[in-house]
């Protein structure tokens, strides 16, 4: 069994083995002498299975392809020996398969071809999108329209006195009420191990985050943020412990500068850039390779933006609708429907699929490519109000219907 090794990785390695084997044997696959390694790998041979060598370079490449959890499981010296055992097991079965000409079995050939196509398709897609980046203006516009998304949470320096016994916490509270200093009372009564040596100081907390020694408890946070500076609460029972909570310095949530969050914005928008570049290349290849579909798989002729728009209006699936609208904008950019298609696609992304970075890209493209469009103002409104527009159940049967819904929201 291939313990801890993903099947897709195994298929990839077998294809590599087959390719190396074929090169060694003039394009035929047989059990001749070969090295289980990438081509031109002259690293140390660390094992042999019959006449097949396993090199250090091949071992390292396979190890790097493991998941993070598997790499951790095989990380020590004994683990790497076990991983080599699995490569030997795999290679022995591979060699036996070649000896018995299983690679010539039609079903096996089909499965290898499917795997080979999947691997090459992924490699090509990665190559196409390797340098996909949103343009700088799109990045800046996204930041300006979505500053609240990057706003940091308010923070508070919290302290507490924590006791299991009600009578003990009452004694601590009485001491505080009598005017004794917080630090001395906390040192005497606080039982929480994480804050016992810090005069009860927990550290910075935010309104809904984790509290050291308490865990995630909104009651604790709510009480802390309701207190004034250096004010403390009455004893309160939280997670079966009695707590006196004290508020220290507070820092409000802040909106970071563009330069501070630019890498996050770029990464957020890269997905839309990759999708854009990938779809454009696929459409280009379909035309370049004269793709044809036959029989029941033949597409109805879509020789115009109007044909595509009509199909989109007849489909219920949101993503399929978007695909048709994007084909209009990509294939018929001069059409009177192109701006309308981008607007509708952006709306569906925003309100139905909740993919607001994709929605932003559609609206931004509309505003950039069609600045005189009648949909520009509503697209800008959507960019400012995504997630709070109240249009979740709006009618998306046409751009005009969406505009009516937006108009009604603006009037509220």
C-alpha cells in the first residue's frame, strides 16, 4: 500500500518513469536498465530494484511533492527510510507491470492517457497564469472602495483576577473596593496560571477574539470593552470561573494605508486575473485549433452577442450565466450588449455567488472599457455597497431589472 502518498503523485511518477523508460529503449516500454529519476539526473544512487535505480534527486523531488502533513510524518531519519521503502515498493510493482506488459493493456493505456492529459493541462494552465497580475489601477481602486475590509479591530489591554471559589473572588473584590492596589490584590488572589506572575495582565484582546486563559468568550470581551480606563467589573461567572475584569489602554480600529495592505489586495485580485488570462487563452486556442463539436454535443450557432445574451437569460445556473456574459464581452466587445453583460455578470458574482473580488473585476472592467455606459453609475454604486446593498433576492432577469432594484435601494 502507498501509505501517506497521494494517488495523483503516484500516477505522475509512473508517467515520468514510463517516459524515462521509453527514452532509454528507443521509444518502446520494456524492463531494460533505467534510472528512476528525472532526465539528466546524476545524483547519488540510493537504491536499486533489479536494474532500476532510485537516485537522491528523484527521492527529493518526490518528497517535495508530498503534502505538508506527509512531509512532517517522514521528516526524521527513520521517516525518510520509510519513505524510501515506499518508493522501492512502488518501483517493484512498476517493474513487474512492465515485465508483464501491463502498459500495453488498453484500459491501462486509457487511464495513463487521462492522467497524462490532466498533468499536462495543469502544467499549461500554470504557465498561462504564472504572471497573472491585476493592473495597479485596479488594485488602488479596490482599496479605495473597500477600505473597511482591511480595517483592524479595536484592541484593549485586559487584566483579570480569576478564582474558582466565589468567596475568594468576593474577598478580592472587597479589597479593591477598600482601595487596595490592583497589582497587590491580583498577586494575592488571582489563580489563572497564564497571568499569575503578571499582576493579572492578559494582554491585548479584540472584541470577538481569543482571550489567554479564558478562551473565546464574547461575554468576557464585551464586559472588558464596556469598562473605562483602569476600571474593573464586579465578579462575574465565566466558563465556571469567577472573574473580575479590568480594562487598560484602548486602541481603536484603524484603516491601514494602501502601501501597508497592497500585497493583500494584489493577492486577493490575482484569482480574477488568473481566471481572466486563462479564459482568454482557452478562447484563443479554441479558435486557433478550429474546435468542432459533433452530434448531440454540437453547440447551437452563437454567431452574435444577441444569441449569447438570449441563452444567458434562459439559464438558471449563476456561473453558466456569467460564462455567457463574459463570452459576449470577450468575443463581441463592440456590441451594444457588452457593457450590459459585464454589469449583469458583476451583479451575479456580488449578490448570488458572494464572490465580491470577481464582482469588483467585472464592474471595474465595465467602468474602464465603457466609461460612457449607462450602467457606469450603478456599477460604481455596487462597488461601494457590495455586501450591504440589500439586493440578495433581486431579479437578475435583465440589467434593466437590476437597475430598478438598485434605484429602489438608493431611495431608501
